[in-house]
């Protein structure tokens, strides 16, 4: 069902995004769909003080740093009725790969689901000295492990991940890093996009399963791209990739009510409106799912029909803002979850 449209005038949604993010998100198709719903997307000039720009009915952003946070706080103090999506403090939790998944363990879903969920075992290693003496077995981990930068700040460096097969591979890592349990998951990852109350799950190819019999012949570490490009017997031929035809319906998506409950819990716990989370199915326990990553303001343009979904979200926020203004004079908090 379509969301109600804000009535009576046109609405201005100001957006502050890095150039690469702007190019992928603010496509002409989104601009046009929003215009049809009386919403104008207006670029915020990052070279000028935010307080001098506008007026805006909604501020959308994915910019980091203390100066930008200060500008948002200043703008919010002067324009308390303008929703800011999302709160910098709430976003900050997702910039650390340990704290981002801790919220998953705090979720308390109803027991009516026939499936279970959790997170992989993981530890943080903060310096080279600690890396040289790390004892995986004592932490409950074993090779192979996934190595990820501790910081998840959207930089190219933060996306450099590797699969580590042995102790010699650990010495090549540059702390601080997170060492995360690698779980065989059938080579499929489920990316769950959240836009307010809207939830959409799509299937994507992932790293192939690791045969434990082959671990003795593997050493060092390989980047994710190298793992994906390995040309060995296990990964060659139609037999391995037959199940990778993700559109043939053979790979079953997790129950949507289950994913929606996780999404709602994360939205409430994090205080965020725009994020996605990555889920894998543990092939050792077919009805158990693991949340392995959470990202703020992901690449929504990859989501089918994202233009309508985001425009519906804008309309919902603006309508809630209008209703609140009529009820109590329009006071609002930065990033407060009112939808």
C-alpha cells in the first residue's frame, strides 16, 4: 500500500553525501519519483555552514567527523522540528565491527520462530604485539578465520578483508583487526535492506565453503577477491556453481517474518532508520542464521525499486513530522525514531 503524501506544498529534503555516495544514490530516477510526490532533493553544500542553508523539511546525511556532528547539533538546536536521518551518535556504533554486532546479541525475539540466530565468534586484536601471541583456541576460534579491519568507516581500507588459513597468515595482518569465525554457508549471503519499517532481502554470491580436509594444504591468507578467483577443482565446473544460480529458487530465503523481527529489533536498539545487515545460513545447523555485518546507509540503488521505497520513507517521515507539529508544536530530536 502506498504511503500517504505530505499535503499542501512542496517539501525539501536536504542531503549531505560524499561524492561517490551521491553519484550512486541520487540518481535521476529517484529525483523524478520524489518530485512526483512533491519532494525536492536538494544537495547540501559541504563547503558552507549547514546553519546557513535550507530551509529543509528533512536532512539526510552520511558524513563523518566532529565538525559535521557539531554542525548537525547546531542546526537541530535552531530547527528542532526538522528530522535528521540519522543521529551521528547512533551511526557511530556501526563504525566498529565489535560494537556493531553486540546489539544483535542483545535482541530478544519472540520464541515463535522455528529458526534461531546469533553472531559468529570473534575477537579484536589491537596491535602487532598482541597478534604475535594470539591463541585462537583459547578464544574458541579455529582456522580459517575472517580478518576484517576493526573500523567500518566506509573507506577503501575498511573493506579489505581476508580469509586466514594459518598462524603464518596472521603475521601479515595490520591491526587493529577483528578475527571472525568463518562458517560454511553454501556460498550465499542474504543482504537485508531496512528503510524505516520496510524490509527487503536479496540473495548474493559469497565466499565458497571450505573443505576441512583441505585445510592441511592451505596456509597464509588470501584476500576475499583472491578466494573468489581461486581456480581449483572444488570451485570449477558446473557442479559447484549450479547452486549459485540464485534466481532459480533453489536457495531459500530466510523466513521474512523472522528477518522483519530482527530488523525491527535492530532499528529500535540502534535508533537508526537506514541500514542493512548481512545474514548467512550455518550449513552445520540448517535452521540457524548468523548476522555477520551491519552497514549504515548502504547501497540502496542495488535494491530493486529503491526509488519508490525511499520516496515512501520520505513521505512517511514528513507526514509524521506534520502530525507531530499539529499535536505539540513541532519539537523533535535528532534521529529520534518516530516511525
